[in-house]
C-alpha cells in the first residue's frame, strides 16, 4: 500500500492526541520515530503506578511501544523511562532545544530570584553544577569545589555594608534534605553564613544560570554525552570551568571557549578561579572566553546529532523503489553538520513560547482529565444496564440475524428469476406470505441506502482499519468496503469483503492485492449488492491528498453518465503527471518501472505471456504511447458496470499469472523483485496501473475529470489510437473464451496444484449451466416421482374393515310403523 510518506516523526508529547490513528491499520506498520525531550511523562507514569492508575499507565506504555524507535538526547532519560522500555529506546546525543530555549528564556527572568537571594548589583555569583546522575560521592566533589573557591573570599570585604559580596549557589538534583548537607560542608570550611546556598536543579536551574557570573562544573563522573547543564551555561554566555573529562575535552578548548582543570589536581582550580575573577570581578579575558563559548554551545554536537538521525532513518525507513538509495552517513556534506538551521526556528512565534517542561505538564493534565472523564462515562454506562444484558452481544446477534435474513432474501430473489412452473393460487398465496415474513426480518433501510438504489452510479471506497475512517465519505453515492472484518465503521452500511470473498481472510493476499481485493469482492455475484448501471472506486489516499471528487465534480460526472455524453467510457480524476512519485514527468512504462524497482515491464510482459500462452521470445508488452496526455493513478475511476465485469475478468487471469511467478519466493522470504526491500504488497503497484492498459487496448474512451471543477477532457482519442491497440487480445470474446477455458479446467479436472484464479471469483462455463439445468430437471423429476409414489401409497393404503353398521330407516317406514302401533293401541 503506497502512502505519500514512508515514516512518521514525532517531536512533541502533544502529538499523542493523534497517536491513536497510528495504532490502527493501515498506519500500524509505518515506521515511527518519537523524540522525547523531557522527563515529564516519566514522572507522571511513576505517579500513576503509585496511585493505582494502572490502566492510564498501560495506555502510555502501549503508546511508547508503538514507536519503532524512541529517541532521547541524553543517557539519563532512558534510565528514567526504563520501566517502559520494550527494546526500542535509542540515544542520539545533542539537540538544538537547549540553545533555543535558553535564547527565549534569557529575557524572561525578572529579579525575583535576585531579590530572594538578597543580591546586590555588584555581587559576584558562582554557580556550581554537576551531573544529572545521582551518586554517593556527590557531596565530596562539592566539598572539594567549595574548598577551591575559599581563597576567593579574601577579595571580598567581610562587613555587610559593602557594595559587593560573593554568593555561591549549588545546583543539584533532589537527594532528600541535601540543603542541610550543603550547610554542614560550608560550615566546616568556615564559610560565612549565607554565602553558600542550595537550589534544586529541576526548579531553579535557568534562573540561577541566567544571573550567575561564573559556572563551575563540579562532577568528576565520566559520561557519554556532553552535560546539558553546561550547554545551557555556555548559551547564557557564562564563563565555564570544568574538569578534564573526555566528553568535555572534546568540545571545550582550555582558555579558548572555557577553562579546564585536571580532576585529580583540584588545586589548579583555585588558580583558574583567581585568574578568571581577580580582585572579585570577572576579567575581560574571561568575558571573551565566555563569548566564544556561547558560539560553541549554540551549535554543540550538531555533527553527532545529524549523523545519528541519518543512521537511524537509514535503518528504520523502507524507501520505495522510485526513491534513490540514501548515501552513506560519512558522505554527508559538512555544511549540514556544522550548525543548526536557526532560520527554521524563527517561524515559531515568541509570545506563544512556554518552557518545555511546563508545556508538557499542562498537556498531561488535560490528557489525564480526558481519561478520567472517559472512565467515569464508561463506568456509569456499565452501571446503568442490567448485568445479564450485554449490548455488544446483542449487536453482534442482531448483525448475524440481519446478515442471514439478507442472504436468504438474495437467494430467494435469484431463485425467483429461474424458470419455475406456475402453481396454484394456494401456492402463490403461501409464497407471498413467506416473502412478507422475510421482509419483516430485514432491518429498516436507511435514507442513504434508499437514495443509492436510484442513483446511476455507485462509488466504493476500499479501506483497511480505523485509521482511514476520517478519509471516507458519508453520502448516498459512496459506500465503504472493509477489506478486513476488523476495523469496520459502526453503523455504516459498509460491505464486509472477506464474507463475500473468503480469499481476503488470508492476510497475504489481502496485502498483496490491496484495492483489487475490493474489485473481486464486488464482481463476485455482483447483482446481489450492486444495482447501479455504473460503478466507481475511489482510494482513501486520494481524499487524504485532496484529490477526491468535489460536489461540483460529482454532479458533472453524474450528468455525463445520465446523458450518455461519452458512451462506454473510463472516467478518472487522479492524474499520473501530478503524482508526487513522478516529479520527472516520465512516460507510462518508465513511471511503472520507477515505482517497481525497474522491473515493471518485465513483470507485465511475463504475466501476459503466461496468461495468453505466448512464446518467450515474443514481445508481449502493450504499447502505451507518449502523446502529451496522461493516465490514471491511485485507483480512482468510474465506468459502466458491464465494462467493470469485463475488466475484472481480465484482471483475474492477469493476477493469477503474476501470482504464479512470484508467490513462492515472496511468500517464503518476503522479497519480491518489484521492490528493493521486503515488501508485503509486492505487485500491488503494478495492479494500480493495470486499468490503463486494459482501457486503452479494449478501445474504451478515456476521459479525465477535474476533481475540483468537474471539467472533462478526453485523453488518448480513439481516432489517434488506430493501429496501436491490441484489440484482439483485449476483446470481450477473447477474454470470455479464456475465462471459460479456465473454468472448464477447474470444474472438470479438479487440479490439485495451488491455483489463485478460482479463489478470486465465480467459476462459470457452459458445462456449469448445463449441469445446473440438469440438476434442476432431476430435482423436478424427483419431486414428480415422489408425488406419484405418494398417490400410489394413498391408493394402496389398506383400510380397516367395518365391524358394525347402523342403518337409519326410511321416513315412510317410520310413519307406517307409527300408524300401525296407534291402531293396535286403540283396539
């Protein structure tokens, strides 16, 4: 299945609102890279687990597991998210986020922090920062740094009335009540009270760094990526002093863009501090070093980030054959690895900027509220119904009943069309009553279904999964057709393709056939579901690209069909020359080759040779002229229903030939010579263009319909095609004869080999008609014979002999006996 994109990049937590779409087909298999910049979600996940909100935590875990790769910019965040690691975590050091945020936040901090610390305008502030990792030796390293700064106190007056003072702020992660430990260290080193203070790095880091005069990195722990806190300090334009760690020494040149000291000789740190801040003031040289450090920090680790993402994309993405293979990472131009493209950031409005962690928290608050609201609605709905009643089971049972009733009605309609003898009035009355009962069993037809019956055209939109529901139309002229029993739209009158064509229950053929599975489904006993004179199909991707028919174009197309403006015509509305896959405006066969790894012509020719039984040395590639006109792509077209059945007849045999030459290798290895990599869709891109070859060489008129205006323009005029068309090979008589040969072989020989053709539709030939007629005749004779036997049994039935009999006397005899009795009485 072709998309206008081959992967998804998510760079914000707020994209989770649309993330559910990527959990559904057909986007479920697309590579997805999600870059996480902060730990806000990890903190919330811990809270959810501790508060018993397991379902909400599992929801986020499922979301993270959907990503092909979850990318972090440092090695701390994967440890925070470790409970949700499914093996898809990747660390690519470096990000422009720190520099960009620092640039935005530099002017946003007011004097609140300065007032809280009681800082004067001439005070010197030294910030001590460290690793994001928390470990036992942290307090010892802070003590060593404070001991190195202690000689600097001599340059500051001890009286409180002085105009300038020294202030030391230690930024560190939360280690319980670490502020008391800092006070104890300062007290033991004889620091005056109030000079050394502790601030939490996750709350006050940017405020402290923005007003600091000097930043000292006080961690001696070797790390794999450059510390983000140092990047921020450099971007704020502060002079930095750091130990000679391998990752720091790689980017910081001592005395050029920062200062370094050996981690095993802390005494040198005191000399560097006195050099940077002589007599209690930051030197001019230190300011120059800080300016160069700001330039370095602004574009720090660009090369590593670009190369990391390039390598990841090369591994994750499966590019189509029309895309040139990417170059090796080492061949990237140096200009792409020197600095970030800051011009792209200028388009982001400054007033709407919020601090990253704050923005994430706000989004998570809203997401949690929505989740809780949904859970309350679900629980209230469950409590509102009786425990013994399940709505879903009832819906399923209702669907089964409706489907069964519909199938019975269709079979009855077909039965009524067959030749049946005229019955008595009693039989007609019984049939009418039975039809009335069947009618009552069916669901009430909605307005769209009633309107669809009277339309000259019905357009079907094949889809697979819930992800494409927003791209499907809700109109009487359109009808969805689900290629899978899962992911069907509730309440919609969509066609369930696998129930009509069992072949689509096989995931292999569902993927490799694509929309052709819908064509075969509709054509299979078409009179049961399609009552319109014309039929059309529209790919949901056309709607996604805004290339679907507008209301004006629909009216124009219906008018052309009703007035028979062009006759037996193939209408299409997505052009090949406007396809993003065809930027070079290639001709038909060159374009087909470009999207099929250069093997389209070979595959097409081989399939036609196998289909028609031609010799291998003959040229079996139908000509598709370059005459300035264009062709149809993206399977969005319309044509008469009778012509559609003819096209399906041709397509079934062509697909069978393609499958015969590709199935074994593709099914076993997943590789197909129509793609440069493993591709479960294999020859679906060849099938996308097949309708053009059939329409051209079967002498159909080809008309392009502008999807916006409805204007029509004939392509490849019939009079210009004379002498170029292979009419003999694409005529109805030829295809019908071949189709009957296929059917006779399958029906008579019952071949045991794997054969796709019988599974793609009906198997009909003259022998089938004769057998069915003979079967009906035998059934008729059998019924007659049974009726005769029944009458014979009734005639031969033995009757029980009469045991006794009462004979009623005649009226005359009764009167005579009564008169005689009266005479005797009188005597």
